């Protein structure tokens, strides 16, 4: 299927949540208010590393309008959070480890009164040495940030022997690649509304990608049963992984329960910058060698990731990066080691691509350099070394087999864009404008991988008003989940859009479908509907057949109600069916995201394959790069939602454009130099002015039961190395550090040099 901006080749529908979003009528969770609500703020550390000598809150407690001032002494349960490794203090007791660390929290009648109260809290600090470099953090004589040291996680994978492999190589490339601390920059910053109930329950309206995980963590912090906490987690104004972890939820919950009043939080952009998660900066050193025929023989990798002061999912991100620096290629000898280090820099954590962006930039850079040494077309070189149908995965694990790798390779190889890579520059082009074409390739794992709890499932039910309710524990944060689910129900069951009610993101009413992350939600909704379709359809048709005194096999589901088979005659509406006597019609399914039968933690079973070709224009006077054309080939199985598919790939590529060319949350000695969006350059629509063509490959092998693969991340992971390859073609310069510094590409044209001389 070819998906262009005009939607040709596909059926287009108005998104169910679209009109409210584009008109501004939709209320996001941070838009919510409650009568008599208080305003909450957090006092955060001014220092990247210090010992807390004392905290004095008396003046703040006496300030006008203040209803509560809390410190670590007021946390009734576990004073820590973190999805997998709860080591981040809710409120710091004796030490702060970054400039966003929370020390106290305040609730007041107005935001201005809360802001004033925060200034009255006096914290006496004893400054400590700052660890601001991940590599240095691993040295044995460095200040230790945690009792267990500065190493969060070490993982690796090896096969064969490098000592045997490298001597066989005729070409060896050694290079170190650096990637930036990228911000999620969602339009809706972190926040929420926290409402205590008269029955002792707490209702939390706050953006998150996993309401049940938030509930579990808050239960530990508040020392109250999970069933006493309700999390409403949708709709969300953007997340990209950044709201997968707790942020303001502990403070809003503590203050609401202490005061017995609703409390609202909504971070300013600066508060979001200093306290929120970022993409892990990584230093990736590679040594890769080939034989005379160009076959990869030996591959050695060392990854050092800056995870910041606390764990969150830093270990899991590193696991993913280790898998993806091996990637879609085959080697005889392999040795990969990854290290995630604690530092006093800002928090690193979950981000779209989950370590794949960094890994693929480095790996594809190696492939381009080796191809050039062989004097071989870089795309032909990739085909020579690519995993074939039937091959195992990067960790030698069994994987779901598809032809995706070759399919996306063929799209690029046969494209007009790739065929122009050797074209002669236009005669009338200014000498300082240079163009080049480059391409890159990847296989990107979906789901959380082996050894990590990854539940899935959902529920279908006929409501009393006749609506077909699809109930899932997922969240809508702009990715088009609601639209995709509606389309699946229409196409698989034959319902009309008006027959359907979608219920998501409310722990009181939805099953635990797992996290809305890791490119898993669409695939798991599809699989859930496949599992529920037959029994749910049987129950509906059976009830209708009984009431009409006809055989069930003479009926079918249709728009608005049950139809006679092979006709458009409705015999009973869903509303009428819902009024009949009998047990409620509903069916629920639960299962685990598919994984490989191996013990390797994090190993993936399902992959999406993607290849990207780009044409860039480099202005060597200014050093600026413009991406003129993009071609994305994506093999992910059947396209559920054409609009959503295109939006995900285009949106992901825009995020990747920033990762490659402009975005870096710069830090110096543990302090953010980039404090707001006036100095943090996010690509706008003007930067996406070139053509973006998306080719969706929908074919899956006969008998494949896994359905659509996830595409929420794959549009963001392959663009950077493709642009770097095109820059090489245009300027002859190898990019090793992102974002690309304009000064690196600047050069003085010959005619100007002669004028100077």
C-alpha cells in the first residue's frame, strides 16, 4: 500500500477524537478543575549534588492560603518510585542527586500563594562533588552516588572469538558515536487533578502510559490498597514515553489525602525540563571488520549510557540498545558490552525508540564506512550481510519470520530517489549548496521482550443502551489508538461507527492490558479482538436467534444490529437485543505479548522492518542541512488505520529530524543550559517541507497469526543514519556526533578563499 499525503490507495475516515482536538474542545487531564481545589507545587533542588543538612518549613506553613507543606517525614509508605527499580525518592531525606530532585511539596488556595510558600522553605545544603560524565562515573575512584555504586546496569552478548575474527578481516572500521539528551517536548506538560473521596478512595486524573503501574506505585507510597486508588489516564496531550513513569502523581496524591481537598498540578515548561525524563545520551564505540568479499566477520561494541541520578527504565533501555547495535546483520564473531551509569545530570528514561535510535545511528554508520572501503554500493553491501528469512534474531533467539527485511530493501533499491544518488549536480546550483542521497535500514523489536511482565487483553460487551463496548486498559495520547480500534471493530465485526463505544484508561472499569508503549498496543488490540470475535459473535447471534426463533447460522452481525445472512435486512437492533432477558453479553481475554522461548532478558520475538532513503541539501556557508525528500518503506503487516500509519511515520520522522539536526538539552556541570523552548530547537512544519513518501508493506507469510506489527517507534529510529549517509555523499564528511553541528559542515568556498588571498 502506498500512503501519500492525499491518502490515495486507502480508505480515510474522520478520527473519532479528531474534531474535538482540532477545535480545542477536548479537555485533557491537565485541563480539569474541581470546586474548591488547591494548587500544588514541588520545591526542587537547586544543586546537582548536595547533602541535606536541614529542612525548615515553618514559615511556609504559616504563609497565607497554605493548606499543607510536606517533606519526607510525611510519606506514609515507601519513599521511592520507579517502574522497575524504585530508587528515586518521592521527597529527598538526606541527599539530592540532580537539580530536579524533590525536597518538599506545597498545597495552597492559589497558585501565587503556593509559589510564595515555596520561597519560604529553607533548605541547608552541603555541596558535594558533581559527577557529570557517564564514562568518568564508571571509574573506581569517582564519587559514588548510590550505595551500590555508579553502575546501574551492565549487559552484553558475545559469540565466537574476536581474537580469531579480526585477524581475518581485510577492512576494519573503528569509530565512536555520540547521541544527544533529547526532550520529549510534548505540548501538555506533566500535571493532573487529585481528588480524595469521602469513602477514603483517591481518584487521580493524570497523564500516564500505564494506569495500573501508577496505581501499584502510588499504593506503595501511600500505604493504601490498590483498590482504593482510581487512575484515569486518558486523553493525554503527548507522551512519547516521557509520561510512562510517575512525575507529579506522588505529590498530588499526598497533598490531596493530607488536606482532604482536590489538588491540581501542572508543570511549567521549565519544571518539565528540569524534572522530566530525556532520551539517554550515549557514547557508542564500535570496531567492525569484513573479509575480502565484504562479509561481516567481527563486530565489537561498547555502549556507555548516561542514565542520570536514578534508575527508572535505564537498564531496559540499555538492553534494547545492546540488541539493536547487533541489528539486522549476521556476524561470525561478536562481542557487545553495555554500561548504564548514574550521574548528577538530568533524568534519562523512556523515549520513543527506547535506545534503538542511538544504536541504529552507530551501526548504520559502520555499514556505510565499510561499504566505502570496499568500493561497494552501500545498499548492496547491506543486502550481502542482511539476515535472511529463517535466520534467528540478534541474540540468536527464535523470532516471528517474515520477508520484511528483503521487502523494504527492495523498495529503496528500486526507488527513483535512490537511483538519483549518483546524479550530477545542477549546473546553476550555487557552489556552496551541495546535495546527497543516503539510506539506512533496521529491524525494530516490538513489545517489552523476554522476562519482563507484558500482559495483554481486553473486553467486549453489549451495554444496556445497545452500544458495543470495547474496553481496554490503554491510553490515547495522540497516536490514534481510538481510531485504530474503531476501524478494527468495523472491519472485523461489521459494526458501524455509531454502534461502538470505546472505553480506555480508567483502572476502575478496564482490564489490565499492559503498558501503552513499546509499539505494542495496536498489535495487542488486534490480537485481543481475534481471540474474542468468535465467542462474542456467537453470544450475540445466539441471543438474537433465540428471540427470533431462527437458526443462528442464518444470521450475521451488521451495522446497527443483527442481519439476515447474505442480505442487508436487519432483524433485530443491538439496542433491542440489549433489552432481552438473560445474562449480560460480554467476553474478556487475557494473554501475554508473544516472546521467544529463551532466557535472554529483553530479547524480542516480533520485529518491524524499515528502510529510509533521503535527499539532503547542505549549505556549506551556514552549515545548515535541509532534508528535501524522504522515502520510508515499512514492513509491519496489515495496515489497520491508514491515517494513523502515515501520521506515526511522519511524526516519528519529524522527531528524528530534531534528534539528528537540532535537539540537545545541553547540560554543564549538572545544570541545564537549555531551560525553555526558546533555546531548544524543535523542528516545525517548515522543517518538514520536503516530500515524505511512505510505502507500507502489508504482506505476511501464510499462517502468520501475529497480525499487525507496531509502527509507533520505527518511523523515528532510522532517519538519523540516513541523513548522516546523505551528508557524507554531499560533503565528504562523516558524522559521528548528533545533533550535527553547523560549524562541522561549514567551509569557505574556493572563490571566497581566492578573494581573501
